[in-house]
């Protein structure tokens, strides 16, 4: 994989390592600005602990890009700014949207396929499958590293050797997905909180106080996956805590968190407010799959089935996918990167996406958008201009603004 120059643009190619959200967005932004791109993705040649397939921009955790309200929510505002900036990720998300109230959620398989099709059809993008095991060769004079939080160990070790710093890490978790036809609608019902969106975008399963307390008791006693000794000091990402970890913080934590009963009326018992409610969000365009909102977990698979079937309406639930836990790696960006996301130890390398320490699909893609534009400007001989500190996209300032010596992953 050497240098590539196109006769039409006269530009040497920029290499993008990693075909997730950030890498795909960076490649698109480069190509839109007349810069050829070689997009390197190791899957399906080599997979990861969390991915299921080989598609570009595969969504590993939730299928939600969170709030799409540009007037009242910072993430919704970032959505709108990225749309106006010509984001491939937001365009694909809009085209594969599924009902989710005021949130932007997608059919994850259709979303990945749409991103890959757009990049495959772009003449200036060459997609190459195979692992880049180690740092790029010196002749790659402009590289965007967007290997994500599940960066392969050889590459992570090469980064450590270059920077002299150990990678930081946190645990992230995945929620289970249920077949809609296995849900009991004699107990469950369709409704969005406060009737937002289409008004019927979520499936709701109500619990009385007695049912909630019994559920919490069993959840706390259920068997979870054990950490290896070297993993025990790795923190969780606070924005995506396993449900059993939240429950340890207090018996009412879930009732005031993902299981809060507000904004909902149970049509089976309209005069009685549930003590808690479990919501499920549509996971594919056909409406055959629903994920359990906020129920990311590290329980063993057999325990997940046993515990989650205690929820009214899910007693006979069939699971298309069970939850899980994976270890995410990121770098100390405030000390290692400059304002245009270049690695100070080797300025030919830019970092983008969750490896920089941001957390969230939107934030990851936003950094990919910026990295692509920075690299394109440099290829055309212009000085990249970063956004003002504290401005949007808000993910960038999380990645490069000076912070504490050991930063935590951030979605703000």
C-alpha cells in the first residue's frame, strides 16, 4: 500500500486507518474536497471482541444517535451542524431512520450498508481490507488513524512505543436485542415519553413496586462476567454503565434512570401509574427487533435471559442478541495531539474518533469530519483552521483542550 496520486486532482492520497464512523466520515470529507483516499479496514480479515460483521461504520452498541432536537439539546445541535457540513454519517442516519421519539435511531444494518455503498461509489476512495499491524510506513506522509476504541493490540503497542505513554482504557457495555413477536402486548404497549415523535415509537413494559423490588434483588444477585487481574482497575464509562452496576448504587437508581415511569400512561391500567417502566426501541426498519433501552450489561448470558424475563411482557422473550462488555482504548489527547488532531511525536499522523477519548457515535463522527477537513486543507497547501475553543463540534475540544493528566472518555 504505497502512495497514490490521481491525475485528476494532482494530490497524493491520504491514508485513513479504520472504517468506523470517524474513519468513514474522514474519508468522505477528503474525497469531497478532491483528495484521494485509501481507506484501510481490517475487518472481516481480522475482527474484534464486539463487532459482528465486516461492514464499514458498523454500530457496535446502541442504534441511537441520541436526541435530534437542535433547539433544546447539544447533541441535536451537533447533528444539525454536521448535516450542514455535508456529513456522510448524518446523511446515512437520516436515510435509515427508525421511530425513536425525539431521538435519531437507525436500522444498524441498513445504515452500515448505506455508508459503505457511498464510499465504494466514490471514485476518489479506495477501500482496502486487511490489518495495518503497526505504525504506517514513512512514505505515508498524511495518515488519519481512526482505529476506534477496539484498536488491535499490535497497533496500540506501536502507538505506545511512539508516544512513550500507556494507553488509557474504560469498559463499555452492550444492551440485549429482543424479537418483537416474543413480547406480550397484553401487558406491554406502544408509546413515546410525552408522546414525542410519532407518539408510539417505543414499547413499554410496566412494573409495580413489588415487581420492581423483586427484579432489583435478583439483578443484584445474578452472576456477572469476571474481570482479569489486569482489567480490575479499568473504569466504566459513566454514560453507558451496566445496569447491574447502576443498581449497586442504590435500589431506586434505576427507577429514576432508565426505568423512570414519567411521561407514559399504561392503557391496560390507565388509572394506575407504574412504579417503573422498561422501554424497548426499534432496532431495524422492519420493526422485528427491539433493543432494551439502557440495559447494557455484563451479566453472563444465561443470567441475562433469566433476569430479564422477570420483566412483565418479556416473560417469553426471545433474544436476537445478548448484552456484553468490551474494553475500549484511548490516548491522552490533551498531551499528545495538537489543535488540528496531529500527533505531536509524528505530525504526519492525525487521530480521529473514539481513540482520541471522545465517547459517542456523533462525537466520534464529528472528529472524523474535522480530521478529514484538516488533512484536505493541508494537502491543498492551506493552513487547517480548528474551531474556536468551547465551540462546536463540541467533541473536538474534549479531545485536545488541556486537561487533567489522566482524562476520562468524554461525550461533552
